[in-house]
C-alpha cells in the first residue's frame, strides 16, 4: 500500500467522511506566510527541485546538520543536485519527524509521486521526474493548483510594496496577495548601531527626519497608512515575550534620544521603550480595524558562530521560556480599557503556554465579533500532528474551537501548502475519533459544518479579505 493515500492520517470512517466531504474541498486563506512577493509577481519558474524545495528551508537544514551533513550541502557551494542528494539521504532518518510526512505529501500533491519513498536509491529518478514538471509549476501556478484564495506576506515597514502593487494590476491572476505590517526591527534598541541604521532607513522611506520618539511614531504611522493603501489588513510581531512595562512619555523620549545619539541603553530602559512602541502600534491597528498577530516565545540566533557566518533565519532558533502571562494580560488590558483593542491572534511557541493562551483570549472577548481574540494555530516547532492536537484540545477545553480561524503555512516555501491538508486531516481525525467514541453527536451536518468553518469560512468572515 502507498504511504500517502486517500485516507492518510484518517484513522476512522467518521474522520474519512469529515475530511473528504467537508474539509478537502475548501479553498485556502493563508493569512500568515513568508513567501517572497517578488517571486509571485514575476511568476517565477524554478530551474530545479532544490531551488523550489530546499533553498531557504531551515527545517530541512536542521535535520541535515543533525544527520551529519556538512554545511556545504545545506547553505554552501555544493551543486543543487548534491544538495538534493544529501537531503534524499537524510529523509529516511527523519522517521517520526513531521518532515517525513511533509516531504511525501509535497511529492504527492505537486508532482504526483506516490509510488516511491525518497531515499538515496530513488533520489535520481525523483529528481528527474520532478524537474521535468517544474516548467508548468511557476509560483502563480502553484498557488492556483493548491486552491489558494488569499496570501498575506510578511513585510517590513520600509518595504516599497512595489510587487504587491504589480500583483494588484494582474487581474487575470485570481489569488489576492496582500502585505502584512511587521515592525520588529524598530524594537531592538539594545543594539544601538543596528537600530540607528534601521531608523535611518525608515526615515528615508517615510521621508521624515527622525530625531525624537514622536518623529519615529510619525514615520511608523506614515508607513502604516501606506500599507493600508496597498490592502494591508494585518500586523505581526515576532517577540520573545510581551512588552508591557510602565512608562511615561518624558522618560521614553529621553531613552530614545540617548540611543539615537549612539549611547547604549539599559535593558530596563529598553523594556520601557519597547512597551511604548507596542502600545502605539496597538492603537494604530485598532484605528484601521486591522488584525494584530503576536508570535511569542522564540529564542533566536543561539549559535553566534553560525549567525556571523549565515545570518538570521538559518536554523539556529529554538523554543524560549520567558514568562509571558502577566505582561500579555497587562498589554491587552491596557488597550481594552480604552476600548481600543483590535482583533488579535496569539501564537505561542512554548507548549507550556498552551493553556495560558487559550484562557487569555477569553478575558477580552467582548461580543462584538465572533472569536475577536484568537488562539492561533500551532506554530513553528509545534506545527505537527501532536502540536496541532494539543493546541486544538486546549482551545476546545477553554474556548470555542468552532470559532477558530484555522491554519497558516508560516513558510518561505511555495511547496508548503500541503501543511493545510495536514492540519485538516489532523482536525478531522480528532473530531472523527470523538464521534465514534460517542463524545460528539453522530451528526455529520453539525460536525461537518464546524469543519468547513475552521478550514475556511471562519477566516473568510474574520478577515474580510474577499468582501471588497
């Protein structure tokens, strides 16, 4: 029997019916990813399988390094075939890692390969068969093939959004591609040199001289407005914990001016500055009726030697364990107390915080919008079967799974869309098992409707991307 088959991960008859009748037909709204918009706008065609599958994929690089593969075959100067061959040799060693599932789902869904598992013996034939199909699998063709309706990229406030503008004019391309406002770099005041260089870039992009804290906020607001004019509906922050220290404008202005002059600031003062920026961003998001996302809990760039060699996002991040509950509650409450809390999605990276986040969202639901605060899908190290089930169980026990806006790819790879299928199969397997155990009614109209909502319709209603 093939490994990837119609009922992969679906362990009961009820799960199979839920998936095939209700989940599988639904389109995809990918409201958080890291796809490069220039490659979508230019409808890029990839020269070979390594370029579309391995370039930039730090999940695979981590596995290869762990398997004893030299860095030359991950990010170095080995040929594309050599890099693919090294990955093929690693795949059999990834058993019970989600990479094994994702690899074979991607081979099946994009290239129709279900008769072979990827390994050293099959590498050459799979390389040849996939490469032969790549001319028709351009970036836009991939998105259409996977039934994607909306893609939200991740973009710095200084980005020109020229590629989003170009895509907006491509009326024959049916996928809406929108930017997301990701202002992380303005927060990192501890590294004065890098922070000042970023402010100089923000100054040039916004055409505003930045000498004071109020100048910086004005520049951010100008870019916030610019993003809104290009269809942006979401912001995102990737932070190790929430920033919610007490501050006043006078002391934050002094901290800003100290750092702007090139002088170092203390961690205590940096926290005050970050808290002020985060609060102002929250107010901007509410003004425009955006949804704000917070990805909380990554411990980034742990390997200094490799950071110097390869830079960020190269596979040397892990789960952090900073406390988050008190500061997160304080931040959300400060905005809510002014009746200015935007729609919010919270993602945790440490599974220790599952129940913290699942209960936190209930504190600030106000009845104005179904699921106004969302406990976001299992993220990064947790976006596998076990992590997804734990996230959904926590949300089910402490909130309303039925109002969940579902999965995202959170990926830089155009071949990652089967992660939506992986999530949907996991969801249906969970609910199908409950139906057969008598824990849910044996009512496919009731449960199936919930499946459709989680897979697509909740996100469509919540974000309103397609109602313009």
